[in-house]
C-alpha cells in the first residue's frame, strides 16, 4: 500500500478511497500521535474541525468528530469555512489540532483530510508518517487506548468562527476598497459566504457568481480552474477586477477589467512590489516554486527583488519561508502565502490585498500586472501511467535532455508526478507558444510510452 498522505493531506474518491472508517481511524491516530509528542501535555486537548460544502463532507465530518471525541479531544465544529479559516482559528483559539475536510480544486466526488498543528501550521512529514503508521497498526489489530466517562471529548458548534475570521481578514488590510467594483467567483465552495462578506466589509461593491453551493456543484465549470464565467461577468458588470477561488479557498486567481487572467505569478509580482515599497517584504525576497514563469523571475530581477525557488507544493514554499524568515511566497496556481497574516495560502486574503493595491495606487490591475511578461508555458497532464517511475526512466530522461537542447536558454522543461492526483505533469516553457506546445505534446507521448 502506498503512502496515504500526499503533498496536501489525504485525498481520494469519497466513500471509495476515503471512507468514514479511514477518516475516523486517521483522526484517532492523529490524537494519539500528538499526545505522545507532548502537544496535549498538561491540559485537555481541543480541535477545530471544518469542511467545504461537498455532500460527502457531512459524513466525513461526523467520522472525524467521532474519532477525535472518542480519543478524548474536545471538538469545536466550525462548519463550512475555507481551509485558511480553519488554520487561522486553530491558532487564534489556541487549539491543539485543526482538521479540514476538502479536496480543494478536485472534482466533487473527491474529498480529503488535512491536519493542522497548534498555531495553524501544517503537520511536518514526520508526524504524518507516524499518524499513518499508527493507523495501519490499529487496522492490523492493535487496540486503541480509549478514555471513558468524563475523559471522552465534548463536541460543540462554534458559529462565531465565521465573523472572527472575516474580521481578521479585513483588519489586516493596509487600506479600504471603497470605490472598487469586484466580481467574486466562490466556486460554489467554502468561500461562497466568506469572500463576498469580507470584500463588502472592506468597502468594495461586490457582484457574486458561484456562491450557491448545493453539495454537488463545487468547482463545476466555475472558480479558479474555470475562469470563463468570471471573465464574462467582470466585463458585463464593468468591474475593476474579478477574483476566483477554488473549492476550499486557499488559492486565488484574478481577472482584470478587460477580462484577461492575472495568474499567481502576476499576483505575487504585484504584491511583492507593494510590500517592498511599504518596507514589509522581509529580506527583500519572494519564495516561489520551479513552476513559476521565467517572466516572473525577470520581473523580480528588474525590480531588485530576490527570488528563491522550491519544489512544487505550497507546503515546500511555506517551509522555506519559515526557515528563512520571508514574508511572501506562493505558486503560479494562486496559492499565495502572506506569512505576517496567515499560516497557509489564503485566497480571500490574497484577493483582498490585490484589490487594496489597486485602490491604493489608483492604477488598473492590468497596468499593475504588466510589470511581468508571461512567456508561453504549456502544461500537459498525462493520466494512466506509473508516476512513481518519472525519475528513473532512462527513455524519459533522454527525451527531456533532447528537448532542453532544442529549447536552449529561452525555454525549459519540467516533469513531475502530481502530489494530489494520479497524473504526470509535463511543463514546457519557450519563447514561442507553438514550440512549447510541440515539445510538450512530444514529451507527453514519451511519458505514455515509457511509463504506461
């Protein structure tokens, strides 16, 4: 059996891969492992549990809550809130553990479990490994130690979480958004209430789409993975900008007044320059992944901002930020981490800060985003292959070397296995779109042949 935890928690098809039994078992295992690590020493442990609106989140939430309470952990159930809200509340309420049920941008049949440590930070790989090991031991027949009587955990709803989180978001903005009209696409997900409320409290005139979740429509032809409706709505309503979230609202992409996309790299560029001007860009550095566009690197160099790159995954960006004491980092996909105000990527906070920059400068988003020129980049997802052999296939390595020679200094190739989906991602960047597409398609065929 492979490792349960990927780069962003445990994910799979709900009630098939991710069952109630697994959710309950992992929750009990997490409680035991954290207790052994001394996290609960000297006090009665408390956990914050939230979810996105997926229908499967209802039974998975029940399983997680049951598992934690059975292990002696008191539970604050915050209901449907974004992943970064659960992280924030875990820290703000002094909880020992946070649990979020979501599969982020994945389609509705999927769901996932993500754990946060005290302070709202993602668990270290070592703790995830120990939780997984403890769960497997129990599944093999080793019994749990179970409290009884007053030792079992108590469960209550914490409805105040919504207002507490929104107040935090609005409170950290450097300026208000009065005079801006903003379209928000909530992806029928966890930000459907939070994001419009936060923007409105900050002074913006808000138009909403994708804010009517029914448990089945999350991410369906909307949100950060499907920008067409947001583009159209921004133009139709004459808005200054549009903001698109994914299902759990830990990411944000934007659209300018003309309906053109502003991706995560461009958002990082705009925010990085703004933070530098305010003297808030610690060590004058932005942290990104190897997926960032070459145009972003060139723009940061021109603006006198240092750039550090990590492996793909916001957890690796966050690890580097914490290690070096940096204040801004993120991914092209729209995961942006502002470490002074959040412990993880926060799509609503990112959108608010981007809009605040527009309001403060009086410049259109398109003009601000033009600080960097995106070089053509083609991404192909290859399914139904053995992604574990990406780094060991000689045939694939040879094809990549040939492609890099062909592209020269004006392009690059990146092949990696996804940490959250059963695919191999082929990314090619080149000075010309057609060349990037041709090389990417050719490499995708080699991946299918070599790893199929």
